[in-house]
C-alpha cells in the first residue's frame, strides 16, 4: 500500500526531516483559499536546498520520452532521437500532432514517470528518490491534506516534466473514473521564467473563459481540485528556457 490515512507526518527512511516545512504560518490562509477557489499556489513549499537539488536532478536527467497523442492514442518517443532528426524528417510527425489537436485533447512535452502504484522507475538520483518517498506518506502528504481538506489522500503519483519551445497541453479536467484523484499538483522548478515565455497554467470557468493564470516559478506548489478544466499554453518558440516541474495527482485508495 502506498501512503497511509494517518495524519501523523512520518519521514521516510533517509529523508531529511526538514525537506518539507509543515509548520507554516500561512497554512490556515492557504486552506481557506483552496476551500473558496478550489486551487491555491503554495510558495517556498520545499526546503530551499532540497528544491535546488531536485532542479539539478532534472537539469541533468537524460531519460526523457517525448509524449503526445496520435489517432486518439498516447504515444511515447525517444526525446533524444527526435531532437536529432532533421526538420524535414519531423514534418510527418508534426502533421499528425497538429491533426489531433484540431479535434481532440492533445499534448506535447517530455516526461519521465517517477511514481505510481506498482511502478518501479529504476535507479534514481538521491533528490528524485527522496521526492518519490514523500509521495508515499509523510510531511508532503500531511501538508496537502491540511490545505485541501481531503483527509482521504493516501499517496501521490508523479511524473517529471520538461516543456521546451513549442510544447503544450490543451484543455482537459484530469477526471479519471478509477484512480480516485482528489487533488492535482504542479511542483514548479523553473527559474527566470517570463510571462512572454508561455508555458502558463490557465484555469477556465464554466464558459471556458480564462479565470486564473499561474506563471511558472521556482519552488512553488500549485494544488487544485479534480475535476477542474485547465491547460498549459505553448512555450514560446524564441525561449531557450525549459519549463521544469514534477506533476501528478494526490489520490485516495
């Protein structure tokens, strides 16, 4: 079993006890904001040194898959192999990606699956291994329960994501009939990000109008209820920066 329904903050073996500060003076305010809006951005969510360690792990990571949808089905491609292809070689794939976008939900970004039920990602750098342990139970889960009010959150799943120029995620609401998703999260690890760089997390109202925007920032945690319509705008073609994050869902069992 991943996680526990106990509210006691258990620190996984080998994990620094201060990796997630849980004695936050703003905890009540964050809870009230989430209860009112169904979403909240938590600043400085991790110990600064741990956040820096996670970012370094992602910056030096090499096991990326480029993910998208073609003909209604999820597809994974070796990101390094795609990056090495000439523009003319990429045109057929780009046409298929664009065709899917015109009539269905679509995405294009790079990822590495980090944690889920019965999933073993293999050997991990210490920082990513520590974050995976936090998703099994401990101060991160305790804090998420306190902010969201969802006491039945037992664990979180996760993927490391990298959005580069042209990458995007179109409108969807994260609903899944069998995964007991309570709250979605985005742990932002981008630095020096400008509004012009795109990659914005946009929340939509019932009329599909943008009602709130989150610009990528370093060491922030965006939490929002599931289901909730949202999207990630395309990363600008002129930026050399990459939108780095760890994303997933906090789930009941």
